[in-house]
């Protein structure tokens, strides 16, 4: 007669998902800060300026395709990120909050301004690092390395 063995399994999937989402939320803040810094650094090249009335005028503006050169720092100061977390996803949004941010990133045919992308290239350059940082320590140590 065969010997019987009792096996008991406990499902902890809900707890594992909650812990993973908590860690991803923490990681998303770290990724947001990292990408924020990368975008701001892409805007850090200054230029000589002169004052015309109350306005500052750049004497060596960026060329189309280059990140915009800093005139007074408003664009760099407006870079920010936010995250949105729900039960099954973590979303990270990064952008600038000035009237001209979109026109610089994509260009503006009405004003004949050619694109001077700064946001997308900085994110693309840091994509792999951001993904690795986002999932860091998400899975319990016992599960890491298993396939």
C-alpha cells in the first residue's frame, strides 16, 4: 500500500501584489526624480544674453534639433513629475509647465519654430536605467532568479 502525504498550499497572491505595488510606487518616485534631473541637465547649457527693455534676449540660441539653451531658467524650473497609483498599475508622468514647453519640444508651424526636443531625448537616453530602477526589489528575495 502506498504511503499518503498531505500537502497544504496557501495562496498569498493578493499580499504579494500589494507588496509589489508598494515597492513599485516607491521606485516610481525614484525614477521620477532621476528623469527630472536628466531633463533639467539637458536644459543646463546657457547662452549670453542682453536686455532689451524689460526682456532678456538670447544671443546664441539653440539650433533646431538641439535642446533649448537656457535664457532665464523658467523652462527648467517648470519640469516636474507626478505618479498615479491604483490597484494594478503605477503611471509616471513627466513634463514642463510653461506656455512654450510644447512648442519647443515639437515645434510650432504657425510661428515657424523648429522643434528643439529636450524631454523625449532625455527620457529615451535613460529608458533602460529607469526600467531597471522601477522594478528593483519588486519581487520577494525567494522568487528572484527563478524562471
